[in-house]
C-alpha cells in the first residue's frame, strides 16, 4: 500500500514540476507575426484576383469529349425535370443551389462558364482538374475537395445542364 501511495505522490509531483514553468495570461492574448520573404508561386490566385467560383470564363470549353454544343433558345422542360432529378440524386451531397457548400453553387453557372466546360466537368472532373486551369483553381478554392466522377452519360449531363439553365 505504501508503494502505491508513494508512486501516486511521485507521479503528481512530476506532473506539477513539468507544468510549473509555464506562464499563463488570462487577460487576452497576443500573437506575434512576421512577414515572410517567400512568395508561394504555386497558389494560382493572388489577393487581387477574382476567386475561381466567381470568375467568368465563357470562352473556355475545358478538356473532354464535348467540343461544341449549341443550346436551343427554348428550355426543354422535360429535360429540366430529368436533370433536376439527377442533380438531386447525385450532386446535392456537395452542391447547394443557393449557397457555397463543399462545392460551388450551380446557380448562375451559365453566366460564368460555357456549356461545353460544364458538360466536360460533369463527365470527367478528374481530367478537368488535371488539365484545365479554372478547374484547378476551383479545387484550390474549395480546399482540395475534388468533384467525384458520377459516371453519367452525355445525355444525363446534358439534362443537368438544361436544369442549370433554369437556376
């Protein structure tokens, strides 16, 4: 019994001495910061640059199977319904219509990206992130959260695009 008590007292003493030299401030805190002379050249966006999610790149078509796409002036409501259903099933875990989430909001995407770029991003996001500057910048902006390839067909991606036209 004496050995146990002595061991506990010794252990407590060691803990007190190990923690005893630290000075605590309870009234606020201070942070020392120094300017770094190094510039990170790997970061694609500078402080004055528009974030990738807000950047307008309508002339870029991205990398992938969709090279040219002409949209009808009238919106196909049947295709919109299909696209909305696919979007709700496959995409809402990461994308919210009215706000930034794990991925960017698709609202207003048609004013910022070309239809070809959107289709290519839906069909092969990994290839886009590897070879498209805007997709790379989006990956950085959204903390490395890469878009999952949902293995959708061109028809399904086209239906989602039609749905995006209504947002």
